[in-house]
C-alpha cells in the first residue's frame, strides 16, 4: 500500500494545484518513483489511498502504465490518516505480509531483504528505522522490539509496558513498514488515526521489530522543500556518475 492521501501542506506552494504524490523530483513524480521502486522488489499488486486532488492521481494512474503492475485506488472523502486509511483498505490484502510505503519517501534500501527479515523474525510488523537526528524517536530494546516513543522537544514519553529492563535505543522511523495481515482486525473500525499510536497500543501483545537502514543507503523524506531539493541533487548526481 502506498500512502498518498496527505494534503502536502509542508510543500506549499508546490501542492497548490496538485497532490504531494504528483510533485516531481529529478524529472519523475514521487508516485511514479514509489510505484517503480516497490514493484522492482516484487510488490506488483498495489493499492494507493487518495484524498487531496484525488482526481489528478486517478488521471495519472490511467495515463501511466507500469508493466506487470496492478494498481487499485482507495478514495477517502474524509482524510483518515495512516491507520484509518489502512483499515479502509483492509479487504484488499490476502494472507501474505505486505509492504506499506509513504509516497514521499525516496530511498535505495533493499525491500526484499527487509521482507525476508520480517518473515524470519516472526514479526507481526517490521519498521524501517535509522540513526538520524529528529525530534521524535521510536524506542527499541536490545532485541529490536518496539517498547515506546519519545518526543525530545517536549519530553513526552510513551512506554508500551510498565516494566522495561535494559537500555532502550532511539531510532527514527523511515516511513516503510512490513505488515502481517493477521493483525489487521486489531485496527478496529474505520476512523481517523495514525499507525504509530496503533503500534504503541498493541506492542505489548504483538511483535513489532526494527529493521535498521544501512548507513550506505540513502533515504529522503521529500515532504519538505529542503529535503526535496537535497534528494533531487542526490539523484541527479547519481545519474551523472553513471553516465560519466
């Protein structure tokens, strides 16, 4: 599932007349990059949630044929956020683990390796994380199990269990998840809420693991103008190196 329903307010004025998913970086829209990237690793049956300028995403999908890829749209008249959007699309998934991917993420991590890690670890959810500076972190124990969340700016801290021993490691979430469909019923009714609070709520009952992004990989959250520009420079530099 590619999350593409957001308003893209951080990218104004680029999103004044189009959704964030159709903002371009290095000559391709974020949505095109996301579809091509996830399908390269075998995720070829894709559902995309829409809300803001949904008609433009629908038109884009109709006009761009991705070889071997089937795309379904899940329209949200009212924006449902990530957990709500996933709950609305729950009937789309079969019994196999599936990928969740934020449309504004551009990276080169090995999604196939992440899927294998998920399967081998017996996790219910696997989250791509990394060591980077941010204001909010997920907290994991030494065995990479999710144990909490912290906001370094406000000091707010949420722990998934009352008794947690040992050191907790602060890792930043990368907007990529592998999700086991057996826990979809835990989402409950379709309503507006986010997956991170959902994960913190259920972490004491199910296994939520960290998959750390290698330092050799690049990762950009292109939901902000400065990171969009930095990502474009990185992509164009990579192209120039290949052609030189």
